[in-house]
């Protein structure tokens, strides 16, 4: 049974209930003095609390999608910093297709790709960095239609939060379904979606940085991933070929990538993203003790001290319920005023740092991003 399955949650809840009932029933027998009754009372208390905590942890994980599998939780999966340097030498550095899945919640089951598009699970190699990670590619219906046979499509790279899995962008935010509905309603042009996790060096949180002596995550996202996609799919070149969007850590990555590489990413959208790289046990030393590197990873500092890039950014979040997001965002928008960096905003009255809030903003964010992408050509 998978970590996020309802069966695991139900079993844990049942065990918690049995532990509580069992404790109530045997407690009178443990009322005596001596080591054995004391140890018995301690054991029942600890056991009951652990079972309840496990149930609550599973419930929180199912709601917020911190970990998508047992391997993800235990760090035993294969989606780590896979080294592929020699494997790619003299070979096609393209995307490795692993499987094909249905597009959820669209009645797409059994429909041909030219009607609903196609969702592929893939591994995205990094020819220059030696990094690799799994993700998903959604190809819109037009990709398979005769009228678009010779067309190249714009692409949007979507990045989830840390330590989330790329699958959360399918199961929790449902990017393919949202994009398909926008296309069908005329709210977006046919666009390829690339769904990824924020670090190609799991379990380390790279914050999309080129770490001195470590993973070159910035280069992976800004150079390797576009190159791999173009080697495998009909992806456009030139201005407006790529946009980037993300939530939480992915939102920070999206903004930073667009600000650092406006020649690659035409625009970026951030849903509850932050503006300065996190530094904690999951990141390790991202900057090699270099304060200059640390400053340049602070997006507000960049606007104040470096030439503002000519790019378009969208920041989305809520006034209440998401920590100090609103205060940080107001400072960032103020720093961008009067510069070549144009910042738009989606502001909800309330909403937490969760998938429910991001789902509310996603259609508008994708629609805004679409306005900065090139048409298939």
C-alpha cells in the first residue's frame, strides 16, 4: 500500500482507535505500584501517542503532499542526483519516456491524444551538469493534430515545492486538466507543460542554485532541461519559447530563473513563493561561504543592486493565512517599480500555504503566462 493511499490512512486510524480503547480498558490493571505497573502505564501512553501522531502525520501528508511514496519519505528511491555524463557523450541527450498516463478529470480516459493530449512520465537528463530527475510532460491535443504537424510549441516548466514530488502537480494541482480546459475555452494557446520537482539532487534542497563544488541546479533548469526537451519534442526556439511557474520553493525558483535568464524564460509566475534562498539542514551550504552569491540569490537585493532584467513576473498569494508573504511581496513589488522588471499580482483575501490556495490561482496564472509566450509556429 502506498504512503498516500486511503487504506494506509484508514489502517493507521483504526490502530489509533484500538490503542485508545485498549488503554482505557487496561488502565485500571496498571494502577498498582512497582516497576511493572509504571512501565505498563508508560508503554500504553507512549504507544497511544505514537499511533495518534502517525495518523495525524499521514493525514497532513495526504493533504499537503510533502512525500508521495515510502521511497520518497525514506530517501531510498531512484530519483536522486543521477550522474549521466559519460552516458550522454555522443548520444541523443533527449528525454527518456517511462510511461503514458491519462489526463485526469477531463473524461479523457480512452480518448485519442488529438482530443485530450497525452501525459508522459519522463526522466529529464542534464547533458552539461550530469544531473537528472523524473517528471511529467503534457503534450496538448494540437501536438497530435495534422494541422500542427510541422509546428513547434511553446513550453511552460512547472516546479513544485520542496520536498514535493512532480506527481503532486498532476494529482494535487492537476496542471494538465487546467491547461486543457484553458485551451478548449480559448484562454490559452496550445502549450507543452513540463512538470518537475525543485531539486535535481534529492534529498538535498538546492534552491535552484549552482552550488560551489556541488549540484549545478540553476544550469540544469536553464540550459539542460530546455535542450533535452528540444531534442525530444517539437519545442519552439527564440523569444517566448519558455515560461516557468511554481509554488512555494518552486515559485522562488521560477522568479529567480526568469530574472537570471530572461533570454531563456519569457516570463515567470510564482504561487506563494518567497524571495530569498532558504538555508537550513536540507540545503546545506549553498554558497560556499560567499556573501556575494548569497546576496545574488536574494531577489529583492538583485533589484536594488543589479540592472533589472527585462522580464515579466506574476506573484500570487493571500493577504492572510500565509505567514509574512504579503509583507515580502509588497517590498518586492516596490523594489521593481520603475524598472524593466514588470511585476503583476494575484492577491486573495485569505488562504494558507497549501494546494487548495494554489489551485484557486492556477487558471489565472497560466492564462497570464500564456500572454507572454509565442504562438505555435
